[in-house]
């Protein structure tokens, strides 16, 4: 998730990270850590965007090209499978993928 986009959205909505955490029902430090470590689940992202009254499709737009990001068949399959996981499994998968990225 693009943390900079989210920070800009919060600023534009005149909302602090603390207020967002309260609306989500989580501790501010926990939210901050999960955002910075990119451990936000799809469900949590959708809830954040709902709270900020911001369209999901617009958030996913690639700002450099102003076009929706294209995904190939393999990426679509990964996303489909990922969505079938529980939130806990999604967090675990993201952590593993990040660890693999460092190899």
C-alpha cells in the first residue's frame, strides 16, 4: 500500500492517524506499524477508504501514468487466491513475500 497516498488523503480529509485508528478500533501505534510495514489487509484497506470516503478504484490508480495498473493472468490468479485467505493468513503471506524479496 502506498503510505504517502494515505497520508495525503488523511491530510485532505483533515483527519489524523489517531482519529483513523480510533474509527478502525485499533491502537494508533499498531496502525502506524502495520501501515509502514505494509501489513494492511485488503479488508482493512477497504475499511480505511470507506472511512475516508474515497473510491477504491481511484486509490489504485497509478499516479505516474494516470492509468489503472494492468495485471497479467498470473497476478490475477495470485490476487484471487490471496482474497480467499483469512486476514491472519493474508498478513502472514505478506510477511513471507517481503522476506523472500530480500533474498
